[in-house]
């Protein structure tokens, strides 16, 4: 009986860090994959626009004077009606902001 207890304790000491590592990986990877899928979906929809009327740029990396050296824009659509910057979010709920907000 004592041997079984020692084996179970040993297994739990091995399994606990593995489970913890898997939880962290899932917590990081799932949002990344959801964001990637959302951007890909929008890119596919924008590709359906008439190429004679619209120029679509995806995943732009631009220099920045902020904390980071660059900033990324998901999609830019250029047309006679204007230039449209599209930031894709694959989250449920509301997104709030106004023209005077810095972040």
C-alpha cells in the first residue's frame, strides 16, 4: 500500500507541471489562432472587392515613434471613396473608443 502511495505521489509531481504547462500553452495559442483566423477571414472577404476599384493591403508593418519600433495594421483599403484602415478583432462583445483616445 505504501508503494502505491509513493507511485501516486510521484506521478502527481510529474503530471502537475505538465498540466500547468499545457494550460499556459492553450491560454496563449487559442487566442493567437482565433485572431489569425479572424484576420484571414477578413482578408478573404476583401479579396472579393473589384481590383479595378479597390487596392487592398494586408498585414502592414509601419515604423512607430512609440514604445515599440513598429506598429502593425491588419488591413488597408484604398478607393476613390477614401482610405480605410481595418483592425480585425475576433472577440465577442463591444469595443469602445473615440477619436481623442491615445490607446
